[in-house]
């Protein structure tokens, strides 16, 4: 395995996420306190959390947690669930189990960096860019053209990070049929499923509709609980899950017991959490739309299909990199410039930035950004 490159997004956040006063680029929904979450618990679940034994937990995950996670799908059972210490560990394990030096993978761009750099550290990789002029659409024929005899994995992410795009259902099913024909696994990063403005139509979970589909889920994004550090992969291929479980022995070994108990409580209240978080999105999206309209000489943006983020174009002469740097250094407003999403496999937009709308307090940050532009 080659040495992994610097993770640009996490390095940027390490520097600024807890220093900037206005975080206008977050990809997670508004979090809640431990007290608020425990207030949602049944008496039995609260007691189970408060009296739990603080020893090692099962590598596959707490059996009851796996049962509860399986219940969020249409066709899964607990034995189809493998838990991880966050989604990133799941991405790492899946790529290392499916791929080898003689294999090939296909990814979409722009994308969350590890979906490119991890497979590229193991195998050969091709990229298929989303088409901004078509609302960040994915061309399935381009995927087909990129397939080689040794292609083992296609990785997708809808709602997409950073654009918020959702693949139309007919294209999604066409992609599945294409991969089925060639015996290719699909790793679908579904961590934003369920999150979006009122009326968002989400895709079926890949594990429910494809025998070689890996559904990546996490408590961090749609549920707004990144502090729990609980993720999972749902998959019908139990032999593959077993291989990933053995890979996990080299990584976290097992999950945090308290986090597993708290995730059970959260998932039993998932409808309440999603309704709350989507209401925040409904409130915030018009604020960004009004801001972009006011400054239409500087910004162009598609309305995201789902999730709590979008990818807007900045047309100022200083360029997005300088603009974003000055904005955070001088005004304390944090954005993610498009260099964070640059790809080694082909062209990606160099004049965009990721903006977020899943957290409360957006008005104040936009007001400060507006004053910065006026000055």
C-alpha cells in the first residue's frame, strides 16, 4: 500500500473548524446534547445506558444495535450489519477487502477525498465527473465506458458531497443493472439519506436492491450525532462482511459501548431527529437563496436536491481560494474552497465552495459575510 496523501478537508478543519466563529460549510445536521438524547429514551433503554458494563464490545457491533440498524432498511436483518467507529473506518475496510493491486475501481468526482485516495492506494482507479451543466448529473454510459475486465468496485455518494445532488431513480437502477452484469460491487455512501428539504425523494438503499451493494451509514450526518462515532455497512454478502470484520481487528477492534447504547436510542427516535433536522434545512435554504440573489454578480448556485450542503460557484476576480482565506482570517466565516475537492484523476471545478445549511444560527454568519462583501 502506498502512503496516503494529506487529507485536505480534515487538515483544513483541524486548523479552522473550532477557531472560526461562523461555520457556514458544515456537512452535518445540528447536534443535540446528551441530556436531550436521553430525554428521548424509554425507561429500559435509559437504564441500559446508565448501568452498562464498560468492557470490550463485539467486533460486529452490539447485537441489539445491529437489529435496530437493520430495521431502518426494508430488506436487511441484523446479520447483514457490521458496525464501525464512524463511516471512515467502513470506507477503509471496504476498499481494502474488495480491491487488490491487480484490480480496478471507478469513482465519481468531485467527491469526499477518501473515496478516491483509498482505492488509489491499492488499485488502479478511473474517475467519472458529475456534469454541473445538468445539475451535477452522473452519466451511466460514462461509467460503462470506464469498466475494465478487472473492475471490482464502483463508489457513489447520493445525496452527493459536496453538491447535494441525488441521482434520478432510473439512472440509479441502470447503474445497478450495469454492475450486476459485470459482477461489480457498489459502495454507496448513503450517510445523508433522509436529510434534505421537504419533499426530497431519496434513493432506495443499495443493500436493499442489489446483492453486491454496500450501504454505508453513520450517526454523524443525517442524525446530527458525530460525537457518537458509530457507523455501519449493510450488505447481503455475509462473506464480504466477515472479511471486513477481520479487517476491523487491525483498526478499532470494537466500538464504544456507551456510543452504541446512545445510537440505539437515537435510531429508535430517527423520525423525530430527521424531522427536526429537515425543518432547520427548510428554514435555512431560503436564507442562502436570498444571499446568492443579492450578490448574483459574485455567486451562482444550483439548488441542492438533498442533504444539508451545496456547491456554489464564486465569480469574483480574486478567486475562491483567496476569498475563502480572507473570509475566515478577517471575518471568522468558514467555507470549504474547491481545492479541497480537487482530484488527481481529472478536472474538477476550481472556482466553487461548499456551503452548509443544516445548523442553526445561519442568519448571523450570513450577515457577517454580507458585511465583509460590502467592505
